[in-house]
C-alpha cells in the first residue's frame, strides 16, 4: 500500500497470509518467520514556511506598506 504521509513519519501496511503451495489458506506456517506487516516510510521533514524580517515602510506617513520574504522550504 502507499505511504500514509508524503513526509515526516508515514507508514506502509501490507497483508501477510499463510498459504499452501496451491494458494489456499493454511495454518501451519512458523509464526517466528512471519514477515512484518507494517514499516516506516519516513521521507524527510515536512515543508514549512520560512520568513525574513519586515522591511522598511514605503512611506514616512499615510498608508505605506512593509514587505518581507516568505518561502515554503523543505
């Protein structure tokens, strides 16, 4: 199955069944050798907003604006 998350701590699951050579369900498999049904699929940290300081105002009075750099970063 697909990873439950595209970043930060997802997991994948699969079905593990004991079968005989004809593909029928069996119950004599060794439980100690059963493969894992779930595994981590961590793919790094999630993106986050990174931002700088506010710049100078565009006007000394009245309705000026201030801007800052805002970046979505991994």
